[in-house]
C-alpha cells in the first residue's frame, strides 16, 4: 500500500517490485517512485503503477544512451529463441545470439544468465516497446582500438604473442588481439607435419614472427619455425652418409615411408628399401606410425632437405647366403604367399620368395590352370629348386618336378625300334591318334595310301 499524499492510498502488486529473475525486495517505510494513473477511482482508491514509473525513467535514460552511443549495463535473465532477454533497469531488451560475441560463438549461453553485461543499444522503438542490444558492438570497438594500436607498432620481423584461433589443413589462424594472421603449415615446423593440429592446440598462447605484412589489406603472414634456427644448416655435423641412426615413423603411403631422424630432420624410405623381398608388401605390413626404428643413411639430399634412408640394409642381404642353405634339386615344404595369373609365389626364407610358374605345376598342361585355381594363400606346398640366380635375386621352383617326366620315362622304357601297344583314340584324313599310356597321348601320322592300320606298330615309324 502506497501513500502518495492524496485523500486516498493506492495499491501496487508485489510483482512490480521484483526485477526479472530476482526476489521481491521491499520494506514498510521504503520510498519509491510511482506513476499516478487515476485519482479516486470507482473504489475510492488512487490507481498507481511502479512499473510504468520505472519504465518511463529507464526509457528516458536509455534514449539518452542510444542518442549518445553510450554503453549500458544489462542482466540477461532468460534464454529465448534466437537470443536472450535482458533487463535494462526495468526495461526488457532483446540480445540476439549473433550479437553476443565477436571472436567465437558461445554454444551454451546459460553461463551468461544473471550476470551484468556491458551492452550497446542498436535499435529503440518506444511506441512498440522494443529495444535491441549488442555485446558484440562493444568488443568490436575494443578490437578496432587494439587493431589500430597493433598496426602502428607492427613490422616484418616483429615477434608477437597471440592465441591459436582456428586450425585448418593448410595452417593455423592466430589472434593477435584485434587482427588475425595466418601461419601456413610449411611455416610451423622445420620438419614435415601431417596436420597443424599435431603440433598446435586451439586457444593456446603462442609466439609468432611476422614474415610479411600487407598494410593495405592488413594481411599478416606469420611463422613459428622462424623463431628457431634451421637445423638443416648443421646436418653434416650430426648425420653421416652410410651410418646408422634412429628415427621415428611419421606417415606412409603406397610407395614411401616418411620418418623423423633425431627429432630434427625429415627422412624417407622407398618401398624397395624396406625389405629384401623382390616385391615388398605395403609399408603398413612392415611398419606402423610412431614406430621407433634404426635405419641406414644412404644419401643427404640438400636440395630437398631430407635424408634418404634404408631399413633393409640394416640386415645382411639374404641372397648372399642362399647358396649356403639351398642347392639346385633340393626339395622343401613351405607356404604360398601370393597367387597370380602366371603362377604362385612361395616363401623360401624370411625375405626371399620363389616362384612356381603355372607350367611347372603339372606335366599335363591341361591340368595346370585347374591346379592353380585350387591353390589358396597360406596353404602348405612342397617344391623343388630348379634354378638359383643370386645376382639377379631370382629363384625358380617347380612342383611337377617332384615326379618324373612321364614322357621321358616312356622313352627310356621304350627306345627306338621298340614295339609298343596302344589304343586308337581318333582317326582322320591326316592319320591316327593313339593312347600309349594313361598319361601319354601321342600323334601318329600316316600316308593313307599305305592302307596300314594296326594296334601294334614299330616305335620308329612315329617317334619324332
């Protein structure tokens, strides 16, 4: 109940004495400003409104702030679609989500609730009761001032402290306080990196060097590796050709393995330097990323600033001792490591594979293709060594040679002028085809005018 010095007292709902999101704070005897709507109404009371008094006074102050572009203080008390509701000394304003922050988007605005914020009024419509405020406008003004001050002191070669604002595949953007600069991926480290995120962390503080400054566009090219000396300048002091050194696998593709030598120098291992195998497998079958390995330095490439290394040469060439382990005509059991259209490859030693050509699978050429199709990778198979050529790193193997050649056996058993018996399997105008053995089909050609056809005939008549 309010006494305004008139004949009657007036009443104001308690709800008008509380600000959004806060408790009612009013005591008997308190003085407050009110708006007189009506004197001595039908009930004999004076109609009062504290809310209208507060709003009228607040609108007046806010209008002055808007006209003079001054900062106002507001308290966000509720999250609504597209932004937040803000209390400006009793007047409700709207803070759009796009106007909350300049440098980054705040995903959870809950942390801003019931905390005083400095704001700028963007729009006012007293007739409709609409006010739009912005927090971003203040930070933009601050950034403009910081940017202006920064640009006065900046020059190529300057070393500045900043914060990692964004990371991409091609580099990182650094916030220098009012202006952003780009560190290209090639200027992050003296050694090759797969992605800037492997080295840099979002929002972390960092020192950078200004490499190039375009005053007209206010564009900055920054560098991180330029803060330290290029280690390649002293590579010959720590790395020697044909010496062993330790390295770490950083990445790989179908043809190469990329390594970091002594944590300072980029290195590369070609696929043919990974294994003594004639056809090495994919590098991922031999090594994994981050593996610590020992390699042999083959070449120091000053032009490309990288070390050409070998892994296989850390071991003795197994071909040099192959003749000590195996001889021609030796037989052994092994496993199939690969199957191709023209034959199979089998394991001879850890890093030596031998080939069995399709024609060496069976003495019967018709069966060779079927036998090849029935083979499976990893299957055990017995083979015979046909030839060893250590210089060309080649070993030829056979499976059919585990058995004697049936043709040769037949000839040895039946020399020239021997009589043999066979079964006629085909007759045509050119001659006869006779089966002399289950595993042998030989052609016999005769002059039809002789009129000579017999199940028994001289071996010398048809052998060629």
